[in-house]
C-alpha cells in the first residue's frame, strides 16, 4: 500500500470520527436543553425564595413557589399592569431590546446597566403569619461584570428581608463574598429609606458601628473588594430610585399600586 493510500485512509477515518462525535455532541445538546432550561428556572425560583427567607429544604421548590404571586409592574407609572404577561417574560432580555426598554443617561446610570426595561416582574409572598414580602429583581455592574439578584422587602416597602445574587462574575474570596451567608445575614432588618422618603441604605467601606445613629441604614462593605462593594451600593441605590422601583414603592406605601 502506498503512503498516499495510507494518508488518505487516515484522513477518512479522522473525518468520519469528527462527524460522528459532532453528531453525538449535537444530539446530546438538543436532548439536554429542556432539562437545562428546567434546572435554570428551578434555581431562579430557589433564589427568590431564599432572598425572601422562605426557602424550606424539607419541601420542593415548586411546591413552595405556589405561594408566590408574580405580577408585572410598569416602571414608569409604578403600577401593576396587565399589558404584558409574566409568563415567559425575560426581564434581562427585555432590557436589551430598544422596543421594550429605555436608554439611561450616563449621569443617571449609576448601576451601569445601560438601559432599563419598561416592565419588571415582582414576586409577592404572604407568610403563614400574614406578613407580606415583595421580591424585586435587581442588577448592576460590579468589578468584572453585572451582578443579578433579588432584594426582598417587607410590605412596608422599607424593611429589608434579604438580598441575594444568583449570577455574577466577582472574584472568589473577595467580591465573591456576596454569596457568603454571614454577609447576607447583615441585611435583614435594615431600613431602606429615611422618614422623609429619601434613600438611606448604604453599603459602606469597613464595618458598621451598630451603636451609632443611622446604623439601621448601613451594611458592612466586602473586605478587599472596594469596587464590588461600590457596585452593590450603586445598584441598590439605582433600583430604589426614580428610574427603578421608586414610583412602585411609593404607590405600594400608599396602597395605590
């Protein structure tokens, strides 16, 4: 057999092997996609329940989520809306589309998100004790990328129940400490607003002096992660403001949402 024949056979075998492997990988990706989507949705719901302090390991996420009411909010008017269905609505995707979002001037875009969606999903829960909890999706740029999470507040729209991020690119051990249960435990009970309605909550550099006046509005910064700390502070400030959930929060306080 000539060397040319040997090379031809080797190339043929290699090509066939590549084709077979490609078919296998493609088929696996197609077959696994529904499961991946389902798992992502389940994790999303788990993070909502966790931020609200309602996640119970003894029960399934789907069962617990049956107690959550999902509503759409028109961010401009701050009122509940039926103009858009929450079913299948992707808030992150909507924020990227010019037809379903608005550009933010740089001077107002402290969270560095570029655009804000016209409608947002909010998640409302009623606990066994009768307490209402409202979970608000939030996002903003940290050190390496956008942090996506949920801010949960009591029905007074002032008292924090919890804060959690389900997707971020922050450095493990530094900015990644946004996932640390000890840091997340600092948020419950904090107050978002001053008596006059102005935004008071702040993530500070260093530790909070709990004996000082106004400490109920302050949360410890993340050690060694100045830019992530600033990013979390800015995103909370943005979403509580006029371009975020500010109008909705005001309406909820008045019972007019």
